[in-house]
C-alpha cells in the first residue's frame, strides 16, 4: 500500500513538473487564443481569424519605403535665408509611394471610368466629369506659342507616359480616392468575393466604395445589394463562404488595402532623400543635398559622366541644354523613368514636375509639439447615421458640389460613397489628443490657438481680426444655370495669401532652377488651382511591421 502511495505521489510530481517546464517553452497559439485559451475558428462560434493571413501586399505602382528618422528642412546652401524650412528632427513610419508621378495615361483611365459610370449626357453626371478634367489652359503664355501642349499634352499618345499637369490639389485627392476603390474592387473580384465583371454590368451611377463595403456591404454598388443585367436584378456582392457567421470580407481578413492618398510633406521629403542607401551619419543630419549622392546635378560615373541627373531649367532661356550636347533630353516635362531612380527606387523626386503633398502650408513646422509622422491638415469626420440606425449612402440626389474660388465646380462625393460629417464636441469630450474636427490651424500662432482665447464676435474670423494669417476671404457661388456670383474681398488690410486652403508642393520642376531640386525646399499654392509644372504621386500607409525583412522569433 505504501509502495502504491509513493508511486502515485511520484506520478503527480512528474506531471506538475512537466507543466511548469512547458510554461517556459514557446506555445503554438495558431488554433487557440493567447488571451483565453479558447479555440479559434471553431464551428461552435469561436472568433474567426485567419492565422495564415499575409502581411500587406504592395499595391499597384507602389514602392516600399522603410521609415526612420531624418533631418527635415534646409541645412545648407540657403542664399535666400528663408525661415520657412528650418531644420528639425522627424521620424516617419514605413509607407509606400508611387514609383513615378501619376501619368497622363493613368489619369485618362480615371476620366474614362467617370465617363462610363457617370455618362455626361446626364446634367448631374456631366458636372462630375467636368470637375475632374485637368486644366489644359495652364500651358498658355501671353508671349509664348504653347498651343501644341494645350491641345495635345493630355490626350496625345506621344505624351501618355508623361506626368499629368493642370491638376489641382483637390482633383489629386479625388483621383487617389478613386484609385483606392478600383484597386480594392479588383482584389475582391480576384478573390471571388464579388461577382465577376460586376463593375462592367452595373447601371450608370452604381459604383463600388471600399468604406461602403466595409460598413454596409449590401449597398456597395450604388446603394443596392444587386446590380442590373439586361433589365434583371443580379446579386453583385457574394458572401464569404468559409466564414461560419456568413459575413462579408472585413478588415481583419487582410484582403483590402489601406487608402491611396497624397504623401505628407515629411514622407515626401524623407522618400526623396533616399537615405536607405547611405552609410554616412552626416546625411542623416541634413547634409544630403539631392536625391542622388554628391553636390552636383551632373553624373560623375564613368559611363555617364557629365549627363544631367534631372530635368530642370539650367539658366535663362536654357530649359534643356545645347541640342546634341549637354542636353537633359527635355524642354518641358520628360517621360517618366527618363532618369535614374534614387536608392528607394523612386523616379523624378527632383525635377520634371513639382508635386502636391497633403499638408496645409505654414511657414513653421511645429516640431516642438510633434516629431512623429508630422502632418498639418487633419479634419476629423465620422459616418453619418440615419434615423434607422444605418449609415447614410450618397445618392444621385444627395451629391454635394463645391464651387472653387476659380469658379470650377467639383463633386465632393460620388453616389455609393458614405456620407461623412464633422465630429462634434461630444465626440471629443475629455480627450487630451484632440478637441475639435478642424485642426488645420492648430498652434499656428493665431489667437484661437492660445490658452486663454475667448471669442466675443461671431464674425471675427470673417473680418480676420482673430486670424494670424488674415488672407483675403473670397466667396464664389454658382446658381442653377451655372452663372457665377463672385464676391471678392475688397479689404486693404490683408497681409498674406496663407490660409487653410493653400497646400505645400515639393521638388523642382522643368521650369525651376537647380536651387529648388533640394527636397528640403517648400512652396505653396492654392489647393483649387493648377499649374503646368505641378503634378503628383500617391502614397499608402503600411500596416504591420516596419520592415519587410524576416521577423525575429518572438515568444
């Protein structure tokens, strides 16, 4: 009996010891929860999660840019003594950026889609299409013969792979939104989630929106859970078959990509410098002058010695050099990829065309408040909820059109998009990180950004008395007939053109001297106006790990 008791105690000791030893080893939580130990993806109703889900895929046209720290702003060669780009240390997260500027061909694809989905024969749809058209008249010059570009640059196949110009900041943002939806629409169709060729079979005005699909998937095509084929209704949004809860694809499935957008100023400057290939500490301290190595605009390599490394204006009346010798190959813009990329693999980050970035312009970058993913321009909003408790979807009758300061009318949203509204004071109640919806003028020196500000007049801002940047306040309205009512600001006390509607653009262009090729240089332009030397490229945030390198093992 005593022997049996000893044997039993020995057995218990071994079991307990093995449990403690097991706790020190790495456990496999692929099929169970690390939080609760419950089974996952179980038919009985366990949390649905795909352990084999991949990291973020690189979207069409994009290049991976690994984030890091760098000196943002001007450090050397500052003969202008500007104070709008003082050097400061910043850190940006990893992101993706277009390999090249958005080309005429890419933008024409956007216009063609708009024309097919919103036929211009309809007056409302025609306004949508016309609002997206680039301004081809930007090429005209009172004392120059440029009609060949006015008539041909956008649409002639000879210019297909040239960067698009004449696009305002507002239009560039709308193109980015359109691109997001088309890429995710193709991803869903490729995975068999949506009906094949549904985008071709939809009725005019029926569109796919990523955010609508995530929040109200049955209304992802023009507010309907089906599309019309030959006068008959047909299901357009297939459900996910492997999910026992019969849900549609969600963010947790990892299939849908983050939004295409304009890069922030910090991202653009960081990417342009291409510090990933530099093993020199001075480069991180702002001593790198161009996207390439060296202090000159000509190549020092043996095979290409003397060749220009970018497309820019070399002097008065010299837009390309002497024909057949010392020529940069372009007098206006050049075809993308005409010059060597920087160390990230990005083309034309200096010269060719300057590029819109997302930021609202202010002379000073407020690094005292934030030195991580710096961006000025946040306007926080939320989905509008109807009386039925569901999100509101934009219909043809509820499209909001904005009349820009130059009289151009653009659609703020498209049928099938979610209706967005500003956040309220209740949404920001007792928050320490934000207190209102519009943060474009936060800490820019105006009275309303000060600690003890109190407004005593509703029209203070209109008069400019409480604004540091008291730029002209213009009002342009369009009536039902399209006639413009222009109410100009006639005040004689305005001191600046800086306001919340001017955006930063970066990089030199074919019209600029070498001084502007430095990625640190910054200029501004009204967001609703366009130029013949400003284009853009898109960016996309990276989710997950900072690097695409193999992860280190973690317990």
